[in-house]
C-alpha cells in the first residue's frame, strides 16, 4: 500500500512539524485522516480545527479498524504500541520521510533543501518566490511561514518544495530533481560518526539525482566544495568564484540589500547567512525561469518564519527576539546579526542548549559562540527523549567555560529562574535574544504577550 493508493491514513506522532505538514497536504488530497500525539499543542489544535481527529492516547487503541496505512514519526521506535498494532494487523507502515519520498513522486518537479543551517528559511524563500511567479508550489517546511500561516501549502501538482533533514540520513528517502545544499557542519553526532561521515552521506544523497537534475551548492562552504554530481551544478557565494555572487551588501534597520548579476535584491532579515539563503533561493528560482522582478518582489516582502530572528515585541523597553538557533555556528551568526541590526545596543542572550550529547560533543564550539554577546543566561539543557546517551553534562559547565573565556554568563536552572535573571538584568534599549530548539520560545511569547 503506497501513499497515493491509501484511503485511510493514521499518523502516529502527528504533532511533529513535518508530520503535521504532510497530514494537511494529504487531507487536501481527499484522504481520510486521524492521528495521535503524546500531548496537545497549538499544532494538534490547528489540525483539529481543520477536521483531523487527534487522540492523546498512543496505546494502540486509537488506530482505526479501516486504517490501510500508518505513517509514524521517526522519533517512535519499532516497539511503539501503535507501530506494534499496525504490524499485528498487517497495516502498511511508513516513516515520515519514506511517506514524503513517495508523496514527492506525484509531482513533476521536486526541490529539496538540505544542509546544517538555513534549510527552513531557504525553503520558505523559494516557496514565496514561486508563489509570486504564479507557479503554485506545494510546500513542506519545518516552521510556520508567515505568508501562508502554516508549515504546509497545498498547491498544484507540478512543483513541490520540501525541507529535507539530514538527521539519521533521512534525506536519502527523498526523490528530488533539484537539491539545494546550504552548508555542512558537524551535527547530529548521535547518529553520524564524525564530519567525514556526514559529508559522505550527503554525497550519497547527491548521487541519487537524475542525470538531468540540478545541484545548487554554496561555494564558500568548505565541506561542500568537493561534493560532485553527474547532474549540472550551480554555485553561489560571497567569496569564492561562483555562478551567482552577492556584492555591495548594505545593512540597515530596514533590512539588507545586495547586488547579484547586476540586480539589486532586498531582504528584511539580518545576517550574512540570510544573504546566502537568498542566493540559494534566487538560483533555484532562476533555474525554473522566474525573472528577477518577481524574485526581488518576493524576497522584499518575505516576513520570515517562526523562531527565525522573529521580533516578538517589547519587554520592559527591550526588544525581544526569538530564534531556533541551537548549533554553535547558528548561535554565533544570530548574535552577530543582532549586533549588526541593533548597533550600540546591548545584546542579552538567553540560551537553552538542546540535547546533552550535542552539548558535550560540540562543547568548545558552544563556548566560543557567545563571545560577541554582552551577557548570557544559559538555562539547563533540554533533554530530547530517545536521543540522549547518558552524558552527565550540565549547563553549569558551559557557563563556567564561558566565564573562563572572559565573557559574562550566568546559569539558570529552569524557566522560572531564567525569568528572574532577565528581570534583574534587562534594561530599556537592550536586545533580548532568546535562542534554542526546545521549549524556551514559550518564554519569549510570555514576555511579550
């Protein structure tokens, strides 16, 4: 039983950002859907409002008798009760990425955006450009895109744009005609042996491209430089010679402008990393025949996505920004972007590390990533269920190392303590940058509600 053949689909772990996106798209295709999750959330509430029944019971009892396909979150092990029930009843099961890979086959042209950083923003940029150009793409993105208020967009059946995560080599399940590769760094070391293993897996992924496909990659990313493809390759960058290069970058409080191939483009979001994201999106759009006028109009109006340098509002005279950054490079780039956008303002960072194994394996890089922050509040590490390896590391060690490196930092045991530290530290005119991939974003919402 394939995704296209199925009629009654059950989603085990439907509250995940990718699972919920696919569910919405299959609902729009006329499939009968239901699902489960461990707890209610805004995501599950949104699905319920759209007519998808969500059970908060994962014992297996909620799997319908008429179910002919069960799609499960990759976070659920083979021993999960709902997967066990499906196996006992002979129901076809697919992981989320296996299901997305099948779903992509229904489209004439698939674009997959991969890489350590910038996947979600680049996916959203490409989607908005194609919408502006009237190409009506179907979209799956790992965040909420403000332009269409969702992590999914049901468009036509010609183009699909998909964010393709590299965790556990999930992208190998996908079947794109075009791969956009943003950059590669050491991450997800709970699965990969080391950086070489990550690069080798990306090469394996690229090798799946058809001969008439396209690889779009970042020339300035050292780990991507030696990746090869039998398909055509388009490069972009700021430093190394590339097919598309950005020059004359200017930053102001209103955004950034840059010139590429004689055309001036404008984006509202700060940071050189967003110039790279825009260059990737421009490269993909031009390949599909979109003109620069539509590209610039879409980029200029792009409002950004949930938890990506998202300005939430004010708290006690400070500007509160929420960001998903949870890797050292992303933290450093986001702090630097805040400094560029808000010169002469103090930047106070609140960070909740995500996953003890990541914190331990990238410890030295994390320490360096806070160097440009004026003051840092480091909350205790957010444990990721099923992905911890027993490390005893704590944020107290990270704080101690940051202070040893000559920067100001303080430990916070939980969100209540973090709130207290903010109240004792923050001053009017500060920029309060709240970062992490766990639940720390709720604090940003609370402060500005």
